[in-house]
């Protein structure tokens, strides 16, 4: 009964937060935000439909903490429970493949809802979508903790996945709603930093919870995080999209727009390049329980051996990408990224074919791979967004959707099939990278042909 009353209170708070309005409080909020050192995007006045909670403008560090917390909820839900795969299988009398499908159920729901989080927030406001998604994620987390068989766990992992992406997608939109110039860039960098740390610390926390309290405690931990994020969002996070700027939600029109993007060959090739490049790394993430505990012989609390090199590589590659921006063209940055990607995947394959598996060499080349991945990914993403200057948000959502669907396939099919052998995993990484490079080469050929055709048309 207490659990039901708590959920009812949260639903009531979400409804209240989405309906309260007060014009004077809104003007006071704008004043508070500016005094806190923020630059609001001028020239959009916030009308009287903005919520009363906008009056509680927060200092910069609090806003960054809330948005970063919302962004890291998704990675935490993926990585925290990985050390418990064996325990979940034993507790629910499930096979390793059935336990692996709990990740696939999460990723499929996550990918599907990526198509709608942004459009829903454009129509109904940023805060309300975040609040309702947190309630859904809380229900999913509690359901996972109370699951009595693997089928129930599949169901509630899908509920978690459907809700987890809202904070990441809508949070980015809120940053652009409220800030511009260096302020927006700085806040996004802080959020990205925390987001990058989440996959490194999540399996460590999950490992210690598994050793000390069992696998149910991991989902209780996620529930507590969700409650804290709900309270912070409801009490501290301002609504950033005035009612006057909201759009109507038309699913049919939206689906037609999606179809126009999905039939664009340039988009599909570039999105494939990004997706397959990342999938080659995600193969090791999805196979982490077997790779860490079976192949390397480590314990549930030692997942950091795989995750920390990967995250350090991602951060290093992102730093290099930022440093060479403006000095190298996007095409040259991508070429540099693929050079590192190919070298890392090739060395990883040779090592696993010829030498015994030992730390740290078992993970060094995986970390090097993520350096090249992070150098190439931003430039490819920019090329995608530049193709659709009037619908960049939709293009970004569809790119994320395709990548998430590919990751779901890797998790549900490829990782279970290859994780028994370190040589198979290394060959899988090289194969996925090869497909990504073929997509990039195909885009270059198609673009060159289009440019040649335009030049010939101009000469006639």
C-alpha cells in the first residue's frame, strides 16, 4: 500500500507541475536565471503559460547536475546490472541467452521511443515529458526488482528502456532553449563529461551491490536514483519551452517526415557508418559478463577493467576531435578516425589470434578503438545534420534510433553467438568496423557522383 500511495503522489506531482502557471513568477524566474550568470536566448518572451516552478531558478552547477543526472540514467540502467547476469539466471532459472535478452528488450524499447521523445516535448513541454518518463522508469525499476520470472523481467526492462531516453533527448533541447553561445557549449561539455563517466562507474557500483546485497538491490538503487531525479526536476528544473512556441503533435505527418529521411541514401550510409563503428565497441559491452568473468576470470566487482579504458578512450578522442576542429576538414578528421579504428581493431584481432589473454593487453586495443571512434563520430554526425538544416532534430533522432536498433541486434544476437570465444569477439569487432567503413566509402562515392552530375548539368 505504501508503494501504491508513493506512486500516486508522484503522478499527482507530475500533473501539478504540468498545469501550474503564473506570469509574475515567470518574470521573476527570468531575473533569477540572469543573476545566476546564464544567458537566455533572446528574443523569445516566456508567456503566462510557463509553470510556477520556473520561479525556482537554480545555480549553474545544480542545473548541470540535474541534466547530467537525467542523461546518465540510460547508461546506468544498461551497465549497472551486468555484473548480476549469472545471479539473475540462477535466481530466475533462466539460461544465459534469456538473461541476455533483458538487455535486448531494454534497447529495442529505448530505440523505438527515441522517435517520439523530442516531438512529444515540442508539443507538451519539456518538464512534463521528463517527469512522466521518470514515473514510467520508476515503475519499470520497481517491477524489475520484484520480478519472479524472466518473462516479467523482460517486460519491465522494456518499460525502463522506453522511458530512459527522454532525459537525454529532452535535456539537450532544454539547454538550447535556455542558453546560447559559449554558455550552451560549456554546459553541454559538462553534461557530456558526466555522461561519459556513467558507463565507467555504473558496473563498479553494480558489482559491489551484487556482492553485498544481491541483484534485486541494483534495481532498488535505480529506483532511488529515479525518485531523487524526479524531486530535483519537479522542484528545481524550469520549463524552457513556452506554450506559444509549442507545436501540435501529428503522428501521420511525423511518420511521413521520417519516411523521407529513411529513403535518403546519403543519410542511411552516414548513419550506418556511425552505427557500425559504435556497434563494434558495443559488442564487447554487450558481452561484458562473459568476457570479464569467464574469459578473463575476474569477479563481479572488476568490470572496470573493460569499462574504464573504453571511457578514457572516448574522452580522449572527443578532446582530440575538439582540438582539430577548424584545422582539419570533417573528411580528414574522419579519415584520421578510421586510421586509428583500423589499427586498433587489427591489433586486437592479431593479439587474440596469436598471444595468450592477459591484462592489460586484453583491453588496451579496445580503449584505443574508442579513441578513433570518438574522433570520427562528431564529424560524421555534423555531415548528417547539415543534410537537413530545417529538421536537424528529427535527423539526430533517426540517427540515434538506427544506432540503438543496431545495438539491440548486437546485444540479442551477435554477442550471445560470439562471446564464447575471444577470437570470435575480435573478429566480430573487425567485421562490424569493415561494414562501417564500407558505408562511409559508399557515401563518398555517392556524393562524388552527385557532384559530378551537378557539374555536368551546369555545363550544358
